[in-house]
C-alpha cells in the first residue's frame, strides 16, 4: 500500500481566508494612512488590484504557499505565533509517536521548511508507514492516537484545532482498508482521542517544551 507518510499540520483550505484577510487589512490601512502620506486614491486602487491578482495567482499556481510564507514572516511576533501553533501540532504527533513506538523520520515546522523539501504544507511529521494495508486492531489504535495527537495538542493549548484535515482523512483510510465498519472505527477513534487528551494534559509542559525545541530548529 502506498500509505501517505506525511501529516500536514494545517489545512491548505484556510489560505484563501488568510490571504483575503491580509489584503483587506492592507487596503484598509492604505486608505486611512494614504491621504496623510500624500498617496493618491488612484495609486491605492492600483496597489489593491495588484495585490488581489497576486493572491489569486498564488492560490491557483502555488496552492496558497505565498500567503502562508507571508503570514509566517509577519513582524511583531505575529509570524512567530503562527509558527508556534504549527510546532505545538507537530509536537503532539512526535510525543504520541514515541509513546506508541512509531519511529519519527523527520519533522518540519513552517511553510518555508516544507517548501525547501518540495512539500506544500505548513508542517509535517514523517513516520515510518505501515508494512501492510490491513492493520490489526491494536495497530489501528496506536495510529489513531498518533494521527489525532496534533489536533488534540492544538485544542489543549489554543482551545481549538486549525490543522488536521489530512490526519483525519488518512486515519479514515487506514480503518477502511483494514475492513472495519464505520461505527467501530468512529468509536475507536473517539476513544483514542480521549486517551490522547488525558495523556497530553498530564504532560502539557513537556508538549510545550518539545514545541519550543522544534521552533528553535526553524530560527
């Protein structure tokens, strides 16, 4: 089975909203400050139009990568806060992988780090893939913990999860390929999520420390 090895930490679908938010904020700021600085409305309009064209091109050709790179480079701690959230997500995967004896091959935090490896993602945790498509129940329970750990880590620290759509999709495929019905798969995944939440809650300091270590590798 060609099981995916990479678990992106953020949904690429959020790129449009992110880019639009940055564009609207920029245009609003320009409209307010522009006249004070002597900028003509025509120049502001041209700049706004060019920005929207750039965002559309970025979304169409590069999957929104430019928007993510821009967000992660924002000053005043804004970009760093975004990277920290990604690091928290990946740290959740890493800690639960170690707890479940699943070897971690590589961890990347940030769109730039992923882009340098030829990946369109905000962050990834690369694990050794299963040897077979059909997994026994005990192995599925381990994967259920590891794949949901990033989302649970975000929930624990931030009160909600932005990333994890690909994690959920992969987990669903693993259960489906292993021949289990939907009800059993959902019940087992909910059980695993509760176990992960309890485990990480007791190790919150370790989670944050691991995230800081991942961030240090980005800087």
